[in-house]
C-alpha cells in the first residue's frame, strides 16, 4: 500500500514507531543528514539500540552504484574542473567578437553551475533537431565537449557521478536492497535526481508511506502531491490520520513577533528569553533551536553574545575561500602586481599589515597623492623623493624616521612588482610564481605565529591549492595570460568551501529555516524575520534565467516565485510544529521591514522601544555591565530623558577618553556593551622591561639579565624569536638607564602592576581625578612620578603626562618613550603662562565635567567619521 499524508505539522514523533512496530529491513528516507542524526539520537534514547532500519538520504541510497562507477572512473577535482571548463570555453569563443572579455570568474562560476544541472538532469543535447538561441548555443557545445573529455579520461564530477549511478539502477545493472517497507518524510518537493530515485523505489517496495508538508493555497505543495499521486500513491489528508498529531504540541493561540531597533538589541532579548525558558525548565539546551534566514548575517553576533552568556552553541556553516579577508588581500595584491596601476588598490595594499610590518604611517604619502592623477607606479617614487627633500630641509626628525619606514615598505613592494613575471605561461608556473611572492613577503614563514583562526584556515587552504596544483595541473601545458590566470584562480577560490562550524556537545543549534523542519525541538526561536532575507533573494545571476531554463529544459533553475513558496512552506511548517518565539530588527545597515510571511499569517507585531537598560530582574551580561554603576531599570517605555549615574571619580585614562569622545567615555565608564581590552601581553612585556631596568641599575651581569629575560618571555616558544626579543628589551633598557644616569636617578620603582596600587588624587571641578603613574624615580630625596608611552603626543592630544603637568600641576614628571630616540625625559614645571591651545583644552574639560549629569553630553557631538574611530559606531547611528 502506498500512501502520502498531507500534513501541516511535522516533527520526528511521526517516525517514533520506526523500530517499535515496524517490520524488519525498513527504510527511512529524510532530506538532510542533520535530521537523520536527530532521528538516530531519538530512537537510541527510546529503544537503547538501533535495529534493522536504514535511515538514509536519497544520495545514500545510490552509494553502492557510485562505488561501482568509481571502480573505473576517478572524481575530477574542483580545481581541475575549473581549468578544463575555462580552456573549453576559450576554444569555443576563439574568433567570436561577441564573446570577447566574457571569461570572468563570475561567468565561469555560473557556467559550471549550469553544467552540473545538465548532468544532474541527465540531459542529451546531441540530437540534430535540438536548437538553442544564438547567445546560448555555446552551452550545448560546451556540455558535449566537457562530457566527452570526462568520458575519454575516465573522470566524473559529482553530478555526472550521480547520473551514472542512477542509470545503473534504471538499466537493471544493479538492484536496491530488499526492503519490506519504507517511510519518506519532510520533503517540500523533490529534485530531478530524487524523482528518478523515487520512481525506482516505488517499483521495488510495495509498502511506502510519505509525509509531506501541505498547504492547499501553495502551488508547489499541490504539484508535489500530484507527482506522488502519478506514482500510484493514495492521498491521505492530515485530518484522516489524527493519531499522527497526538504527540505534537499545539502552537500558541495568538502568535506574536517582537521587533527591536537593531540586531544587537534583538539578540539581547533572545538571550533573555532562552535563559528564562531554561531556568523555568521549559526546554533543555540540546532541545532548543535558534533559526535564522541568513546564518551569515547573524553568525558573529550570535556567537559573541552566546559566549558572553556562557551559552553552548552548535553552528554548522561553510564559507567560500574567496570571502576570507586574507584571500581578498591576496587577490588585491595579485591585481596590483600584474594589472594596471590603481591608486586606491595601491593604498590598500601598501598599508596592509602583511606588507607594512614596520607600522609606518602612510598618511604622509596618501595626503600628498590624494588630489593627484597618478597613472603609473613609478610616479609614487618621485613624490616620495619630493617629500624626503622637504623633510630633510626642515629637519623634522619624527617625519624623517616615519618616512624612512614608508620608503622601506615601498621599495619592498617595488622589488616584488618588478620581479613578478607577467608573461604568458602554464597554469602551474603561474601558481609557482604567486607562491614565491608570499615567500618573499614572509607570510609563509610567520603564519604559525598569527593568532587568528580565520587567517590560519584561509592560509592553510591557499597553501593546499599551491601544493596540489603541482600535481593536478601538470597536464595543462598551454599558456595563460595574467588576466586569464587571475580569473581562473578566483574561480578556484570561490569554488573552494571552508568549514567554519562551531560544535559544542549538547549545545543550542543555530539553523536555517529549512533545516529545522522535521526535528524534535521543545522550543524554536525564529529571529531575523525581516523582508530583505525572508523570503530569500533570487540569486540566479545573468546566466541562470527563466529563458535559459526553457531553452535547456532545466527543471532545477528556479524563479523567485518558487523560492517564495518554498520558504513559506517551511515557515508555516515550523509555526505549526513547534512552540515558537519570533523577532526581527527594524534596522540593519538600512531600515528594514517585517517579512511578508508575517503579514500573510496575520501575526501581531509588538514594537519594542528599548534601550540598553534592563526591563526586568533577569539580566544579560551587557545589561549587567550597564547597571553596575546605575540604579535604574527600563520598563520598556520610551523615555524623553534618561538618568545618568552620579560621577564622583574619574581615572586618568577615562579623562583622556572623555576628551576624545563623550560617547566612548560613557560606554567605558558604565561598562556597557564593550569588554575590557586584554592587556596581559602588554603588561607582561612592560614588567620585563621594568625588571631589566632595575637589574641594570643594580649592576647585574649582562648574561644574568639575558637568562632572566629568556626564561620569562612567554608569548613565543620559538627560541630565535625569544632571543631577539630579549636583546631588544635589553637594548631599550640600556638606553633608558643611560638617560636616567644623566638625570642622577638613584632608584626606579614600578607602580600599579599586579597588586601594587599607587594613586595621586586631586579635586577638579567637584570631581576627584585619579592619576595612576607607571613608575616612580628617586633623585636625592625627591620622588618623581613617571609614565610609559609609545611616543611623544601631538600638541592637540592630551595624555597622562599632559594631565600630570597641567591638571595635577606636578613640579616634575618623568616619561619613558618606547619608540623615541630620547628614551627617558624629566619634564619640569615652568612659571611661564599657559599657551592658548592648553588653555582651550583645560577650559573645555572643565565645561564638560560640569555637564556630566546631562544626557546630551553623551550623545554624538562629532562627525560620523571621527565617531567611527571610537568603536561605537553601531550606537552612534541610533542617536
């Protein structure tokens, strides 16, 4: 008996009898491996063991046939496929002026996608009566030539392997295992290859039950039901099988969707809802799913928030290699080396951390070339010579030092560009040529020291392409121009998918909306229900259009109407099958509206006008940080005026932040939204420097000091690197001590490190200011406070030394500069009147401190460009 059940509620409870009452040799077919694993876990939990039941996807069913095909054929790698298709296209387009310059990596990607669809649908365009429009005729020719190439070399790609495997069953060369019965569940529709397999199963197994989501106002549901009916299935409506729903929870009487000002506040409320449900034992971590229409949009924000709240998370995600930041740098560098000069590209490349290892400030060059039309790379060298002439003329030491660094970086990239061979050559030679560039830059040598998982993954997979390329591409000995190489290389990078998943045992699953259909969650949180990502946008591209669908007779090219319907089926199935919480942000980069699905289902919107202030006694990590210094709760209403916690103390660092940006000061002062920066590494090195200074002042032996440093340097295990770092610290310490001796320093005592706290206090405009010196030096009976800085500040910038001089009015202030030739200086107070700039800064600080109790003080008062530098741009946009 073959039956298809048209259901509106679907979850794994439909398959609970899979092993309890089922006959032996039962088959269950599910759409995704994720759901298969969930079902296996559920059955083991219920029965303690998996019995004689095969739980497969359609692809798994034909695995024996694939193995037979692979006994005589090999799988072509993605990299080889890209190169073969590119060469075939190049030969087809030769001499055709209408196709000149069309072989971009975007074009090649779309052609490969279409070829895979043709194989998947087992197309044959060799008949003489088959004609295509002139613009698309090359696809027919390409498909036949590519298929011929694969056959002659005993190769297959994934889609061709799928087609050949199914044909073995269709031609009765293989048979499926003898199953007594089968259950097929949770398919909204079937792919072309799945339909072929399903027809084979129907002829082989007599007892089959199919459970599909069905809504009579959605066309694809009706079409799927008609297809199954044509295979001999009897249609059973959901109401005729009431027992199937007895274990399914009813959805809430009145569903609501909550809208928030932005994604950060949306996720903050999501976290509160999850913690509330967990604390009230409504759900367990492994029975919760957070469902997002776009995993890419929400991934980083969710992972950060869940990490702060110590919530376990499982997130399965793949990312194209071309989307990694390091790979984008690689491509920009290659375009710079082999392409025409582009000023913007030059500015990005030359100031990048992989080239600018000396941290040179390129503003001196960029400001000069800003309004100059530059057509050739060599013009930059002339401009640098001009800048150098004026710098030497006026003897600006700091400018000359920075300019020297700029010139070293420029000369480095100049050498690499001049040595980069741009003449046509085989693809393997291009890869070898490119690999040498990264060796010259030192990227391959120092990659192991980079503490960035995204970089490490990108670097590993790029290196894998270089290594495998020697073997995979050696048979392709024809020459390629630089432009052709770059397009092929981009296509290879875009085809390479990298796993960026996060997996924690018994964690909260973060899923796409189609993945959650047919699972067994106690609670599903549907977030991001905005109109720009639900329904999904139709990303077919210029080759994957409906005319081409008709010309090539490809069922798997889908239009927006199909995508809309399929997403709506999944959305409704989720609403009907689970206890659901829903939300969306009203702002993401631009203003967004709610998904049209919410309108269609008549779901009530609750607009939340919420600040970072908590609205109840259950706090998230961010809310806790905000109210740490504030005695106020937000009841969800919009306030015209917020209360500011009384500020009675301001630390020196906070005063600097306040002068830079009041918003930044507020967020740091009230511990809102931003974690404290890790300074352990910096403090560790500073402690070593201080210890080294003390030992030199105490006349310790150089070898003893070196041994001490080598033992205590913790941030690297590379012995040569350790030794260089130790010698560098010793050199700086010697230069500092030499200057100290000139001032007659007798003692050097580090302060405010570990448990040693030393604070200088002063009342300033009714607020206690606190100064935290880094060290104290003793000369005769006089103790002088001192501070460590990278380099001397500009006149307009206030720092701790400025505060010590002009606010605390200390008679003497010492300074250690880590990157200045004058390593140690003591500044003495003069009786001269303050200059106009200093008076203006002091006056501004006094006025600002007197306004600390007003909310307007913390609102964005600077230009957007400046405000971005304070790292709170996402909040600035809300004001």
